[in-house]
C-alpha cells in the first residue's frame, strides 16, 4: 500500500465510523473559551481507529493527532479524524476526515474524505492530485474565498477587509473540506491565520498538487488557492 493509498484508507476508516453516528445526539466538552471549540466522543473514537490503522501499517512513523495522539518519527502522520466537530454535532453536513503524511520537506501525501457525499480527495507530492484542478481566471473581487470566522483567529478588522475584497466570503467550519473544494475548483481560495497543522497540511498539499499555490506569510496567514487569487490575498493589509 502506498502512502497515498494509506492516507485514503485512514481517512475513510474515520469517515465510515463517523457517518454511522451522524444525526445522533453527541454530548460535547469545550476545549477552550470559544463556544465553537468543542470535542465529542466521536472525535476520540475516530482518531483511535485511524491511529490503530497507521500503527499497524507504518509502525516506524510518528503521529500527531488533534485529540492527543503523539509519537516521534522521521515522518509524521498528522490526523484530524473529525474536522468540523461543531457542525457534526449540530447536524450540519459540512465536516470531513483528514490525514497527511509529513516529512522534513513538508506534506508528502494526504487525503480528505467527505463521507456524506462519498467523495475522496487525495494527493502525493510531485505526483499530482488526480482529477482535482484549481479554478483559474478569476480576480479576487469575483472569487469565492473561504475562511474561519472565529474570534480566536480572525479579528473584526481582518474579517471586514476580506469581505470587502472578495467576491463572496464564506465560512464553512471545516477547513480541510474547504481546502479540498479549492483543489476541486469549487472555491477559489482559503485563508486563515495560524491554523493548527491538521487544519492546513492535508488540504495545502491537495491545492498545491492541483495546480494552485499554498503559502504562509510572515504574519502567519495561511493562504491557498488559484495563484492569482492567492497573490491578491497576500497583498491585502490584514491585521
């Protein structure tokens, strides 16, 4: 099994488990003061299932999971078994499972699965992203740009600046799925300041291998999308 195939299998190991529980009641715990920053038993069960698979298939690799999985290794599997927990527990069908394998040079392979839509997005560094292709030819003021409108990472001034510059500014609540949609040409770009590695690395590789750009600015803004839209976003004066 290649690393890309394993990334797909790992994402679907979580996705299949989560799909069975979607629509049921899921008690949550707050991870921070933000009401949207929550964790459920489904998050932990899905991560445990992914970790079990990765340890069996790649026992020498490291692990870094959002819900606490951690092991050192020359290569590291970064796991967000349930990206979009707030949506998931609320019954909103915008969530996913995401996995990336990272080495010293960055993401090496990644996969994002949308269990409800039955869609898989995957890529391997230097090998492309299959059918995925970013949408080109749109200026920023015509573009659909996704972000995460949470006060922990996006202040009011930056939110206003993005809303004024973009054709449409949207916030879905599952960064890896938004980035997968950028790679698939459904959205034009994604931007967030200082995301966690599991919210950036899987999708960033998808976008880069689908013909887009994925950049990190000195101020910590992570931007991915069609090259011309990324360039325009980077040039914005954001706080």
